[in-house]
C-alpha cells in the first residue's frame, strides 16, 4: 500500500484519466481495490540437491568454499542440469553491497523459461569475493539476501579464476553444466533458448550435444562474418551494398533477434521513405511477435517506434507490445520498472482515448 501511494506520477496520471473520462474514482480507491485482490505467492522452499557426483574439476574448488544453505557440496548434483550463478557481494558501512541478491536474476530467467524449481534443474551460487562468514549468514537469513540455493563463498581467488577461465566479463553471469559438460556460459539474462531446451532433455547424449553445438558455433561464426561486413560497408558509406547484404541473408539468420531487427530496420527504412508509417510500425511489430522473450530487442525497437513525431499516430499497438515484453521479461525483477512500463502504456491509451484500457493499465501499475 505504501509503495503504491508513493508512486505519485501514476497518481497524477490517474487523476488526469478521471478528468478525461468523466469518472470520479480516486487513486486511493483504486489502491484499496487492488490491495484486496493481491494474493501473495506461496513461499519457496530451500532447494534439495540430491545425489552429488564428485569429480576432478569441481570437487577441488567446492571443497575450499564456505557453504551456506547446505552442509557442504563436494561436487555437482548428478543427472541434473546445474546452473552455477556467479555473485558479487562485499561488506560496506556495516552492511552489504551486492549486484542483487544471490541467484535473484537467475530466478527471473529460470521462471522466464519455465525452469524455476523444475526437478530436472538445480542451481548453486558462487561468490567471487571472500567475505566474513558471520556477516554472510546474517545477510542470507534476512529477506533481502534469502535464496533457495546453496551459496559458496571463497577464502581466496579460486572462484574468480573459474569466472575468468570461462571468459565471462560482466555480472550477473552464469555457467550451465550437465553431466560434467559445459553447455553454455555468459550473461545470464542473455541466455539463449536452446540452453533451456537442453536442460529439459530426459537423457543427455554428449555426442548429440557436441554435434548440435558445433552447428550452432558455425552458424554464429557465419553470422558474425556478415555483421562485420555490414559494419564495414556502413563505415565506407556503401549503403546500397549494405542493404543488399542484409536482405540476402535475411532468411539465413532469421532466428537471430539482432539480425532480424536489422532486416526490419532496412525494410522499415524503405517504408519510411514512402511515408507509409503504418507499414513501419507493422514491420517492427512482426519482429516483436517472433521474439516475445527478447526484452533488450523490444527496448531497442521501442526507441525506433518513438523516434519521430510522425510515428506516434501509428505505433500504438507495436509500442504497447514492446512495453509488455519489457515488463514480462524484466530480468531485474524491479517493481518500479514494471509500474513505469504500465504507466507509459496507460498514457498512450489516454492519448488514444481508450479510457477502459488506460484504467486496466493503471490497475496493473
């Protein structure tokens, strides 16, 4: 309730909506209505790790860590896909500084792919910086730092060495391992969909995975070569050759969100020259429909949709679609960010005089 009432910008937008629609319902009554309908999610249980398989790679590392939420891991759970989430936290001013609660972004991504608390999936959190055990225990016991996963804190730089060996360069990051095979490692919020699909395999065939992984890498190398060539052509201002290159490879790399958006940008550019602004919006919306889990792509395309005054009269549905994707797959799990997305949608609906939709957006915000 207090959180909702502090969102004064939504309150002001709601007041404006009531003036435009001729309704007199107050923002307080709206908050009261929503508060009555809120049903808290059931509390999550601590993850059970099951049988652990000791191995030459992870056992030496794990045995050196101080473990919380678990008596002590000596290896990864067997016959499971294990997500290793790297976490950065440190003591600061008698409190804790971190880039989010341990495993928080991982939770959001696993939920996004329907893997959260799935019996085929397990997760561990590895801190990369040594920390005081008492302070860490207090942090994990509180609501801000609670996580369902075992948390391993190093006393040296061993986890950071693992982080570096995986060629990770940003947080929040993760590595995904199955039966001792590294499936993928990278920035967790950019985890590709095939990782989630592989995690749900009933059995893991290393040869099958190796073949598919080789194909993916070859495909990615070919894509990078085309991207590099496209940058060179743009730098040399050979725009006709650039457009031809993009369109020739449109079907070949149609499964890549970035390339698909580049194709859309080229096609939308043609429609823009013809002043067919509705076609511009439709082209972009088609990309959003094909990649409904790409929040960073939605954010990029939203900027294009709102890049000019001419587009504002035609981008309503596509822009709402982009904002909904950004809200649904908000990897920060930030309530204020979600509310801001809905507020923008609310104000767009008010511009269209779609007051019923604006009210729905306000309730969601």
